[in-house]
């Protein structure tokens, strides 16, 4: 069976046709696509989309069909095996490597993220329980985090992976706390310092492993995906040594249904270098004996709506972004957002918020929703 026949057979198993009538069918513009995907799996699929070799009117719908049919498990490349071996041998999130994601992704340009993320630069899943738009969903998420942490005026808080400073600004203004935020992105640090000017907030450009001081509350929103399985225990040890004995910590992270030691090869190369999604088993094992897990909340389906809103914002802003970023970047970004939406829509990945305490909350902890 030649490459084209093999790919057509796999796509048929997912209910996808080439040049078919459905929005989730694909149109092939370059027949080299077939051998490229067979040889390189998801990396070949994503790169060939970036190169304009194929299109789909409903890109995330097409990717959902592939995931529902588990075609990603049937077509793999050497790149995936190489990432597995490299992650076994090396600590990809330590030393100089810990800063690569900041330089490659978060330093892309604040203009891009301001256009995409909405009123607040909050680059994580919104909470859509009672929200009807992205800005309200992000405000609801921040408020949910701080209600879960039971913030009180005068508390000192730590934000590990503070991004552009929006969470600390919200906490300081709404709850009367002071805080420290750490990031490995120079662009984020500069923006956060300006955003939080006049508030009792300090922003540091530093690795979280350097922290050793006491806080009443510690939280991390959308940073744990960059920690890496070899460092999960270290992360929780840092939180434990920085957290008051009667304090609370909240971890907001994407979570996987299965354990792995690396991410998808296309995501690794183009979006988040040295990243990986933790499993429930990995988190539980790494935090064992350090924390009581008081609450574990899953609202992963909300990420699909968040990503869809980000894509709409990105598309609306594209005319003023095009000259700086270029059309190949646009296709790359579309593939990134569509693939991410598909992963959450098919429930391959989750969004977890965990509340942890060092010794257990006496009488029990009641989590807001």
C-alpha cells in the first residue's frame, strides 16, 4: 500500500474524506503530504499545514476526528521516540533549558498576547460556569482561585509563573494582599512591573527553585506544564518550604489522562519547548508526604471555549499583526489553537485546580465552585 492509500485508509477510519463535502474533511494541495505524515506523525502533519500543503474549513473539527479515532497512536515518527529518550536521559527543564520557553514563546511579543487574550493578559483556561464571554470567564477564574485560597487583607502571597502580573494585580486590588511573582520571561516581567506599579507587588525574573522565604498562600496558574516530571517533587518541595504551616496552595494546571515524560513533537518544536502535561498519578506521587490534597476540581471542557475565544480575537487582530508575524506564523498559530481545542473537546486533556495544605485543614476544607 502506498503512502496516499495508507493515509486515505486511516482518514476513512476517522470519518474524514479528502476533498469531501464536510467542513472537517481536508483538501490536499501537495501530494508530498502523505509520505511526510507517515514519516513524521504529528510533526509532519503540523509542518505541512504551516507550509500550506493542506487545509480544512473546520480545522479543530478535523483534528477532533483524528483524536477520537486514536489515529495519533497509529502514526508516529522518530521525533516522538527521540523526545522520549532525551527526556529519560536529561532534565529538560533545568538550568539554561528552564528559560527557553520564556524566550521562544512568552517573549514573542506582548502585542500578540494583548490582541488574543482579551481585557486581561491571562494565558490560562477561563471559568465559564456563569460567564458568557472571555473577559468575564477570566475574571471568574481569578476570583475562584482566590476564594479557594481564602485570601484575607494583609496576607503575603507567591505567584509561581506570574505571567504578565494580572493575577497578582487582581489579588492586591480585590483582596488587599501583597505578593511576589516570578517568571522566566523578560517581556512578561517588564509588563507585570508596569501593570502592578503602585501596588504592594514585586516581580522577579528568576527560576522558582531559587525561592526560599515564607508566604501565607502560594499559587501557580498555568506554569506547572513547564516543570517536567523530573522536577515535580522539587516544585512541591519549594512550595512546602515557602508556605506557612497553616497556609494553602493552589495549583492550576492542564492534566493528561495518561503519564508521559514529554510533549507532542510539533508542540515541542514550535510552541512550548521542554514542556509536558502531568498526569494525576505523577502529581499525587510528587506531592505525597508533603501535602494533603484538599480539593481536586476538573473543568477541562471550559478550555475549548477559552481557546475558541482566543482564536476569534487573534483573527480579528490579524490585519494589524500580519506585517510583523507573517502568514506562516498565522498558520502555525491556527494549528496550535485548533489542536489544543481538539484535545480538550475530546477530553484527552483536562484542566485541574488542586488545593493543598501542609498538614490538612482541621475540620475539613470546603471548596468554592
